[in-house]
């Protein structure tokens, strides 16, 4: 060990210097709490916080855009005061609700509205999990109508060529004033109903369509206007049908519905729609429920009555059976977990009773 040629020779300048034990066993510097992994924010939360914090299509507490568009600056709800059609559609211009202290103007639909009493209960067949298709399409068309009607008209319409019917027409002939003719509620409803009927889409898909439409307007910072509303709605329906339905409709099937459009155009529309959404196609259940109930509020404010029927004894029994099944399922989920097995080393000896004869 005393050989100077040994390989374990201390470097010069440190030879003969003893190490202090306090240096060897010195504690490592503590990591600040904000830098520890336990306090790191989840990646999904960080992404949402960076982009569009007030986006109603992502946050359940943010107010929907169509509900704000249907409200006047003074806080009153706008309604379509012209006549109602026999099928429940609203036509012509919108104005504020009139409140007269001497004469109470009631629409014909309000007079026909049925209310529940102690002996009679009226319910509709539309729920958040199974909405009524026809009435949901009317509400979605009304929300799109308010988007177009109450858009910002002061500056130039902010749009993209992929949505402009002048560059990508859906029909053979596009009128010269296509960008100035504002569609009525019944025109929007007819366009949506044609696509949903031909593709056999569900009412839930209509709500997802409205979510994607408002997400597009927020992310891409564009306006929905007479020049682009059809292609924006078509792109939202195309994407919603593929995300929501298990057996999605192919792009070539839409070409059978809209015969003047090509598959290449549909593919480009879908691709650019996804890119503008930043591939964010997730719709939380809380956001879906918010859009459903806001659509119900919009329908109630504009006298779009959902069909109701008197609660019969058979239907009451079915509702009670469904409620009982849900309660039992909740009880099963709240059951205490089974106790973990105990090691044989930690078991205390048990004394068994023996009968001696």
C-alpha cells in the first residue's frame, strides 16, 4: 500500500487532507415546493389555461355564445315577434319583447301551453340523455340564426376561403348577392334537417355540432355570416357525426345528399376544420349538459314549445323502475371496499372451544 506507483494515489494538493464527515453526510438542498412533481399542474389543465380560458365549448361555467347573442344589451331576451308557422318555426325579423302595462301581449303558443297541477302531470319526451330530435334541430337552427343575425356588422366579415360559397359552392348557381341575404330560421332548419334525415343522425349529434361551431368561431376568430354559414354548419355536422356516432357517415355519402359537391372538397373541409379546432374534439359531459339546457332556455324564450303529454300510469311505472335501477347502481358504487388480507405473521391466535366428553 505504500508503493508510490500504486494506482490509488491521492491527487497533488489534496494529499494528506482528511475529509470532514460533515461534508460527506451533508444534506442535499431541498427542492422548492413549486418545483416538486407533486405540485405540478396536469398537462390538460395547463393546455386549457394557455388557450381560450373563457371558451364556452370547453368550460362548463362560461356562458354560451348563442345565448349571449340572443340577449339585448339591456339584458332582455330577443324574440322573433312575427307569426309562428304551424310546424313551430319562426320567421321574419327579431325585436325586443314588448311589455305593456295595460295590454298583455301573449303569443298563441303560450295560450296552448299545458301546465302541471296536483292531479295532472305533463312531461315531454326530451331529456339531456335522449333529446327530442325535431325540437333539438329547431333550437340549434335558432341558435345559428342569432349568430348570423347579431354578428358584428361594422367591419369586414372575417371568414376563410374554405368556408366561402363563392370559392366552394354547394350548388350549381350561387346568386351574386349571396353574401348579403340573411337566412331565416326556417331556411337554416331545412338545411340541417335535410342532412340529419338523410344521414340518420341523432339529436345528441346536433348539440355536438353547435359546440364545434362555437369552438371554431372562438379558435379561428371568424364570423358566421350569409356567405359561409352553410359550409361551417356542414363541417361541424361532418365532424360531429364521426366523433359521436359509432357508425359514422362517410364523406362520399354527403356527396349523395349534396350532389354538387366533390369528395375532395369534403376532405379539404374536414381537414381544415380540424386544424382550426387545433384537433380539440373533446366535449366534456358538463359542457354538453350546459348546451342542452341553454337550448331549452332559448326555446322557452322564443315560444318553441316541446311536445308534452299527460303522465300515464304505465309511464309512471317505467320511470319509477328506471329511477330504482339508478338508485341501486349508486348504492353499489358507494359500497365500502373489501378489507385487505392480513399477513399470517400479524394474525393473533384464536382459541377454539372444544367440547370435552
